[in-house]
C-alpha cells in the first residue's frame, strides 16, 4: 500500500513542478484507490479467518492468531521410494487394516477348531496309600473325547463367513495401499512442481524489481507514465504473492506426503533442517 501512496505523492510533486501532466496524477490516484480497496478486502478476510481459527480451537477470547513459524522449503528431500516404503511400514490406516486381517485369520482358526474333537484328560495319584489294599493302584488316568457328529451346515457356514472376512480385509488392504501410494506419488510430484515455480519466481523477482526501478527513474525524469510505473509495481507485488503461495503450497504438499507416509511427526524435523530455506511473510 505504501508503494502506491509514495508513487501518488511523487506524481503530485512532479505535476506541481510542471514535469508531468495532471492526468498522470489522476492515473496514480486510481491505482492508489484500487490498492486501498484491495487492502481493506484483505483485512476483512483476515478477520474472518482469524475468527474461524478461534472457533476451531473453541476459544471465545477475542484475540489475533499469528503464525509462530515462517514458511520454508527444501531444494532436496528423500526419494519417493523412501516415502512409499515408510507408508507400508508405518501408515496408521494400513496398520488398522492389518489388525482386521489378523482378527479374521484368528476367526478362521476358531471356526476350524469346531470340526475337531474336544479332548479332555485327567488323573489322580495317591501320595500316601495308608490302610488301603495293596492291590489298589496309586494313580489313575482318564481320557475323554467329545465329537459332534451332526450340526447341520452351521459350522461350514461359520467357516465360510470367517474366510470371507479375511478376503474382504485383504481386498481392503490392497485398495487402501494402492490409494496411499498413489497419493504419495501425487504429493511428491507436487513438491517438485512447486519447487520449480519457486525457482522460476526467484528469477522473475529480480527482473520485476529491476524493471520497477527503471520505470520509477524514467517517471521522475518525465520519460514514463504513471500507468507504466503502477504496472511495474503491480508486477513486483504479484511476483511476491505468487512466490509466497508457491512456498505455502510446497509446505502443504510436504505435510500431506508425511501424513500418507505415516511420518506426520517429522514435519518439524524437516522445517528445522539447516538447509531449509525460511521465508517470512
């Protein structure tokens, strides 16, 4: 906002000195009004977002929520195979499905056991054989076997149901693992895409800054119009915003990648790496 205000002040001074036409002052004033309108719109959006965060946190206190850390990005991270391997080993979702598979396998074992006879063994042993006939044995052993000969088809149906649960769990695991690996590939490609955008915007930033300075100098010498200066300043502002948006999107993609890989707790580790490039917004 101060950029356009300064430009308007410069235009007013140059017009007072007769170096530029009054129409250039009006043009600068139009851009200043546009910038003021966009600023007020952004401030309103900030209030709305701040209130949404407070509601999410169930915080009734009227206060401003400010980020505690800067945006960051890395020019290099582990390969996609590293994250795919960790997903298979550490994904909470796949872990839950594995538990269901194990329960289904235990259920099959239980239902199979119903087809086997029930065997019971018992015995006694006399430690002291006092005042008893010597012909009475000191110990006795007994063995009992119970086998259900006919229960209809209930046991077979129960076994089939248990096997079906195992098949369903395996199918669910295959589908979930495929979806997770697909998301990992997607997030990894997004990281590379946003990194390319950041690098391109770094180069664009240097160009737009140099272009803006050249236009400002030409305007002060009466060789450029207010429109040309404003357009150059808008190009600088847009490049800054696009760059911040690309870095923010990189951070979001990384958080999703770590989530699907079962490593959500590693996000701060990546942010605190010495090679991480911090960006204050």
